[in-house]
């Protein structure tokens, strides 16, 4: 997966601090130092220092592209997912991919998600889960034939009509797990 790539080069981009940038810009503006010398002393690339002097930008932002939704919208998406999970609707990865796509479309955010499948990509999901570790997704499991037969409408309603809902649920669970010694 391309997002797990670890660069093996010795050079480290963006290793300078915002404080160093401000000092270098002040030195160059005051005329006490040239751009070339300031870039060498404060370990800032010369072209980056020139560009920042030209546009008067002394803040250091994050490198690389920002996330699709931004911080605030990602928090809203996390809150929505957690509300769904707390109400008994755990999500799978495919559910999350569909929700993310619809969320981006609804907010009219420019995205690079798959328009034909109307889903976000697997790479986006993995990075999203890495940024928000408190969200957990379930994996779909196969349902046994016995459980599917016991969870039909007729059996379900009959169990609640007799007033033995808790014993009925335990009996169904015992049938599926194969526990013995129960009246079922």
C-alpha cells in the first residue's frame, strides 16, 4: 500500500522550525544577512526562504496535502459514526466507505473518491482509522443455519408473546453454540 512507504533517504525535509524561519526573515529584512547566508545558518532551503520573503509568510504549515474533509468535518463524521455505533448499528469498512462518500457529496467537498462505486478508497479508510483510533469497525461474519432459522419473525414473536424472552434468547444462543443440558 503506498501510504505505508517509509523514505530511506538521509535528507529530512522540513526539519527547520517556525522560530528559525522568523529569525532568518528578520535578519534578511534588516540587511544584516543575505538570503544565502541565512539559509545556511538556520538550515532552511534557500528557495523556500526566498519564496516566503516574497509573499511575507512566516508560518510553517504541515507538509503534503491536507485530508479530504479537514479537521472539523472529520470530527463531525467521527461523531456521526460513534452515534450510529452507540445506537446498535456497528459499521463495516464498506459502510464507512459509503458514508464518507455521501458525506463529501452532501457537503460539496472536492474529493478523489470513486464516483462509479460511490465509495471512499481503502487507503483513505486506513488513514482515517489511524487518525481516529477510537472508532472500531466490525468484520462481517457468516451466520450459521441454526441461528438464521431461530431468528425468523414467527419464532421471534412467539418467544416474546409467551413472556419468556430472556430464556428464549438463551435457548437460541445455546442451540447455536452447541451447549447441552438445556430444554430446547
